[in-house]
C-alpha cells in the first residue's frame, strides 16, 4: 500500500468505505485523516476480528485504482504514438 497515494485518494476512499463498512462513523474517518495505519487501528476498534477482511478490501480498492491509472496512462501513450 502506497501511503502517500492512499492519503491522496482519501476523500474518494472514505465515501466508498462508509458505503461498504457502515459501522465506521464520520468521527472514525475524521480520526484517520488519510493515514493508512490510523485507518487500520480504527477498523480494529470497530470490527475486531473482521479487521483482515476490511484491510483486504482496502488493499483491493487501492489496487483497482492503481491498475486503472496504469491503463489510462497506457491508453494516453498509445494515442500519442499514433
């Protein structure tokens, strides 16, 4: 997990996080403020033994965004080479 990228995507992430994991409150997400380690601590507090599931979801969420960005850049490079 790229911590800087996570922080940069925080606003989008927390919207989707609220939808997926309803026990996370606005105060919980405010406490995290884009910090992945704080996010994991808050998840542990709210979800206990399901922490691994939430962490896996967060990693997958980030990975999907990263792959989409790579595809966009590749498409741009391909168009520019025509």
